C-alpha cells in the first residue's frame, strides 16, 4: 500500500509521534494525530496511564467500559517502558531519535528528573518537535504545581467565577472540557512546528498550558478587565441583558435557546412566531436598547408565552418564521441528533464494541483508519523490534 492509499492523510503517513502522556490533555492531542494517520506510540509506565482505571479511581468500578480512555487513545500503539531503568531509558531515547514529534503532559520536574528537559532534549535531537502540555507553563514559581483542568483552566483562568450563579457560586465544569480545548491548542502548535520542521529539518519546543488556554477562552472579558479595569459577570437567566440570546422552557419541559444576537434584526420574526406581532408597538420592544433596559419584564413575558405550547410546535413555528434558535439537548439527545450523525459525529471503536465521539475535523477523501484502543503494552515487542531493525 502506498502512502497515498494508506488510511489517514498521506502527509501524515510518515509522521511518527512519541507520547509520554497521562489522563487527557496531551493524549487527546496525540489521538487526533493518530486519527489523521500519524504513527503514535504511547509510552506507558508498567502500571499504565491512570486514565485506564479512571472509574476505579472514582470508586465506580474497574469493570466498566472506558469510553473516556478510548476517545483519547484510539489508534495508538502502546509500549511499556520503565524510564527509571537505564536500559529502558536508552530505548526511549532511541524512540525519540526516530520520531518527528514528542508530546508530554508530565509535570516539568518529572520530565527534568528523567533527563527530558525540553531544550536539552531538542539539543540532543535537533529535528524533534517537543510539545509540552502543562497546567501552568514551563516557567515561573508554580510551574510544578499539580492540577487538573478544573484547577488551572476553569478556576485560575477566571472562567469559573465569570460563570458563577446568582449567589456567586463558581461553575463546577464537566470533566475533560478544559483538557480537550487545551489539547486542540497544543495540536495547532504541533502542526505549525511540523510545517517548519519539514522546511528546515529542525524542531523546536512548543508550549501549551491549561492556564494560558483558559485565559484565551476568556479573552473578551479579560480584555475588558485590562482596558476598563472592570468587567460584568454573567447574569442569571431572568436578567440576561440579551433576552434574544437566552434559554426558555416549553410546556413539555424542554429547553431551547434563542440565538438572535442582533436584537433589532431578529425581534420581528420572534414576535411573529410567538403570535404577538403587536408587541412591536410596545415601548419595551421598541429597540434593542429598550429590550435590554426592560429585560426582566421582556424575559418574564417571553417565559409566559413560550410555556403555553410544547417544544415540537414551537420548533415548527420558529423554522417557518425564520427565527434563529437551537435546542438545548441532553447527552441522550445529542448522541441521536440526526444532524450530528449526518456529519460523522461518532465513530465505532474496537469493531463496534464502543461508540466514540469523532474529532472535530473532517478531511474530504480521507480513508478512515480502523479505530482500536491499545491494551497496556500491547505493541512493546513490535515497536522495540522495529528499533532493532533500523
């Protein structure tokens, strides 16, 4: 099979990636590279990536299927090496010598202890793109502070407090969200560095951190803070300054969002759909500014009207009148969403044993790779034999 015929992107057919990653952020970056055709070798300690046993760690049960691990590790080859052992450490160095990219989210002090400091490693392997994914960055007094995404991405970046509830209680986010956004940020850096590597033959260190990514995500608010010295917090639903960018509940207890950012543009269609076109003459609806000033009353009135009919009826009316809106789906609804399914939102893993969320990017004409989750150390002999053949 030629590179052009191989599954994945032909430009990735000769891209070798070594991952020394645990949990989510770095493994998610490497998983997308594997989806796209790279040869990703996941190096694990003899005990394995702790994400393999995440449900046991939470006290739920080791016997559960692990779709979380599958999402971030499908398509890789697993090699077990004890990097505290000199022979295994040398084998790892041999792997780096033949690789294009190295990705790790071990803490900086752990990498230093293994002799894998970023700049020193690239000095030994000048061709290597070295991607560090950390909580707080490679520099500063807290670079070795332990954290998950809820600490560095959500809490410290300001996101949790900016999305606090009416009582000031900070948001407690769902698992892996900050990690996956950071994984995408790291991926963009890796790809940029690989483009340069293919022009110059030289690698470099690429840094991504949960903290920096979180602050980028909150960039609008933080920009206002640096410019004006203050920024408004998110308001509760009933006082939202943009009533046409707000959730509402139908008579059968289903939620949806209006998505009319330009209130003056979208208001006529909304009022027609609600069967209340006469409200256009009400001073509370006279302009976008009037809607914002009278938002509490406007939202209360919209609540009252919308609560009179079920979701399916409103959906039909909104579409007919050209209203911008979106259903607020539960996970059970998301996995059956026909629009998502029509756009390859899921893939089968391990021959259909698991159904996994697909990556966010589609490439036209790309042959899909068979997605399998590696067992711990499943490919150790195979990969080490390849080293011996070089």
